[in-house]
């Protein structure tokens, strides 16, 4: 009977490993494209950068104060001779934000991503940080 239990345990262990690999978040392998922060009296964080052959883009904003944050994302992508520009307005009530931003079309050759983040109440003091993450490459080589 022990010979029946060992192969069953191996297949069970392999099944568990396969399920864990399939359910791991893809954000673990994301590339940091750009980061910007500001802690002046009227904080406005700005970040911008190029991502080549992107599959997706994620914007993360963290703020010291737990106040409403407004974020503007500007995506300009190219594929062959086609160019498209899309702007997204995001808002968070809690001060932190992490959102995947849709690309203007599938499989672009390159994209410029620009992010501006600030408190909804412009007189709110505190530090604010904006990060652009993505799957793709940072250079053409």
C-alpha cells in the first residue's frame, strides 16, 4: 500500500505547486519605469518615462496624509505609423492608489507614460509619491 501513497503524494504536491505558480501576481516582475515625489507646501508628484513593447502599465500613488488624491495619467503609444494618446483621471479617497491603466491599443511598439498626482485639497500638506510600473522593456536593445 505504501507504493500507492508515494506517487499519489507526489502528484498532489506537483498539483499544489502548479496552482501556486498560476495564482502568483504578475506585478512581482514589473519594471519600475519612473518615480517622482514631492513634499513641499502644495505637493504635486510627477513621473514620466518610456516603456518599449509594453503588455500593461500600472500606476501607484502613496501619500502620507489619508486624504483624497487625484491622479492624471497621460499615455501616448505608437505601433507602426499609428499614434494614439489617451488621458485617464483617477481619484482615491484614502490617499493611496494602485491601478492598472489600459493601453490605447493592443501590442504597441512603445509608450510614453506621464503621471501627475496631487491632493484633491491643494492646501493639504504631506509627502506624495507617484510610481509607474509596467511589463515591457526600458530600451530598444
